[in-house]
C-alpha cells in the first residue's frame, strides 16, 4: 500500500468519530447515515492532496464533512420532492 493511502487510512481511523457524528446529526435513517459516511470519506479522499496541514486534520475533516452533509441533504430533499411530486401526479382524486 502506498504511504499516502496508509497515512490517509490511519488518519481516518483516528478521526472517524467526527464523520460518525456528522452522519448521525444529519440523517435519521441508518442506511442514509452509512451513505453519508461513505460520501464524506470519498470527498475527503478526493481532497486529501490539498490538505496542507495549516490546521488540524480533524478540523479540516469536519469542514469537508459538514459541506458534504449540506450538499447530501439538499440532494436528498430534491429527490424526495421529485418522488412525492410524481406520486401526486398519479394519485386518484375523489
């Protein structure tokens, strides 16, 4: 395993509580929590090359986690709205 990947995994293991906290705060459903946890981890990995160490890793991780959660929630609400709107269109009216 490359040293960058090993370093990333060690840091994520050490600070995974931050990601769990964000996931549990923003999602009620266990499956959604897992999806958000995975999405945050993915976004942190994509951005990892840009981590400059000017702040603590946990602070940097938290900021990415919150931004990812906001985007995730917006997409979930949009998806829910679209699904509900489609159901409304096919509802039999009295």
